[in-house]
C-alpha cells in the first residue's frame, strides 16, 4: 500500500482572482500557503482535515461531478454569514432524511459545495 503523507484538492478556476475572493473572503477559508506571482499564482487553503489549492487558469469550468463537502458546527449560522458575504446559496440548510443538516452553495465556476452540520445525536459522531 502507498503511504500517503498529505493530500489536497487541486482546482484551476476560469477567473483565479474571483475564485480566491470567494474561497478566502466569502467562504472564509484560512490560507495555508501561497506560491508564484501574478493572477495565476497559487493559494492553498485549509479545508478542515485537508487542503484546497486554487492555482492556474482553466478555459472550461470544472466538471459538474466535482463537489466539495465541508463540515461546520452550525449550518444556520453559516448560512446567515455566507449570505451576508455574498455567497450564492443554492439551497438553505435543511435536515435530510439521513439526519445531516445540509445547505448547498456554488463557487464562481459552478462548483457545488455542501455545507454540512452533523447533529450531536447523529451516528457519524460516534464510533462503535
């Protein structure tokens, strides 16, 4: 088996500045590191237990099959804060039949982002 030491999602947006504004200011992700210069410079954000790297420039939008899942402690509070920051909310927080509270956002290139709250009584919080 390969011993994986780290990982990150690589995202090449159509408009890097617009995407950096979204992930940094709107979504509020903290910067792990930056590299390069100019509009296509790279920015790596903390993404909970992983990283999201926004770098380069793409001619086409990312695949609609690419989606991000981020966990927050309070989906309703996140909804209010993200709306105030100008996020495009596709669907406000709603408790799903599987017990998670989910809301959906879209980044500037249409990448869908699930913002998820795991309630205290949900099985994901416990290990058998």
